[in-house]
C-alpha cells in the first residue's frame, strides 16, 4: 500500500465531509483532522530533501485534432498550441484601443472574488463602462480587471472573429456548455490560485500572460478553504511561497507557461492555476463541462462541485455566461 496515496485519500474524505456537514464558512468542522493528516505526511517526509520542481507546459505546433484529443484532452494534460489562433481576426484586430473605440459604452462588472489574503470569496460587484476600464488600465490601475466580460454575448457577431467551429469540434461529446469568457486587464493584474471542473481552451488575443498550473492531486498540498462553492481556491501564492503556512507546498510540482498573442492553452478540469498579465492583455476562455473528464481528474472535486450550495450548482450553471449575476445572487444571501 502506498502510504502517501492513502493519506491523500483520507484527507479528501475529511474534506468532502466538511463540505457536506459543516455549517460555518469556510467549513472547519473537520479542519483538525485534515491538519493532522498533513502533519502525518510531513513527518514521514521530514528527512527528505526536496527542490521546487518546475516543468514547462508542453508546447506544440500543428497538432491534429485527433492527436490533441487523445494525447491531452482525454488524459487531462495541459498544452500550449503555439500560434494556433494567429490568423484569427480577433488576434489581428483586437486591442484596447479598438475595444474602446467600438464598445466604449458597454457596461462592465468589476469583481475580484479570489484574494490570496482572505479566507472567503468576495462577492462585491462594481459597475462601470468599458471605456472607463480601459482608461484606468492605461493609467496603470491593475485593479480595474474585467473578468468574465460579456462582450461576446452583448455583441454576438464578434464570435465570428474566432474559429468557433474548431472550438466547438474540440469540445468533448456529451458535454454541457459552450461558454465564452473574455478577460481584459492591465499589466500586472492577476487572478489568485483557483480551479473549477470545466475544460478551458484559452486564446491569448492581445499581450502576454503568465500561468502557474498544478495537477488536481495537489489539493493535499494547497489545503484549499472549503466554502461549499463550485469554484475552489487556495491562499497559496506561487509568486511568494509561504512554506510556514503551507509546509507541504515544498512537494508541489509547478507547471508554467507564457502565452503570446495567437497561442491557445488547454487548461484541463480541476487543474489549479494562477494567472498574471505580463502586458496589457486580452484573453478569451472557451469552457465546457464533461463529467467523464471531471471525475477522472478528481472524484472529490467533482462531487463537491455537484453538491455545492454557495451558490447551488443549478444557479451557477444558469448564469454561467454572466458571473456578475451569480455574485449579485450571492449578495442577497
């Protein structure tokens, strides 16, 4: 029997019990049991010398759809398709200036739900315009980060700026959702470490973006708060690792990549990721849920998602194209 794997399974059992039975948020009914298991793991590793293992995400060019699905999607492994979207109209035309000139009056919801310094999700929402967001970005305001922007739903003709037929075709059969989510942020803006059950084909349209990624089995090392939400996060910050607060994090294996304009990243279900804009940036995620992929990635993570109450999974699914609606719903609770 592999003792480390048994400790991981035991940790996950206490995690899902906390998710189901605790009344407080974040859930702490079985926190001491989870902490005890981490300490048991560390005691067994006390004399083991470790180094921070960093791997580059695979980068490929001109891969066939069949090979992409067999070697990466079906196995739940991230990959960067270099220049796959370089000839798409969005990459050739979109910029902050172009967006401001053409869609300046669009209403934009600003929110940052995941703060690595907090133990709870921030559901506050600020309403502004795209013109004001871009003006703030140009002035160096990294807090004006438009996440999950709805521009492709408010202006559906813009979807033709993407090879949406290819995106739809890559999507697994028997899946739920064909969700486009646009991210518009200034240099230095970021989103803290998090994960979710959906597959994501992320197109870098403008500027450069850096990604840290960790496989789902690293739940154990990242010790995420339990908030009964379908969206998971960890207070661990890969840019400034706190090994006193996260002593097991020294056993993490870090995957990294930088996306350039025209690159597409496949981010598999329940892979932890923290993202930072190295330049003023526009990126677009295309997401879908496939139960087989998700359960294969993490049984516990998928069950916790389907059994979420904060918000309920049906509320999250209903408003998957409008995250601000989800946050407004949670602010009423």
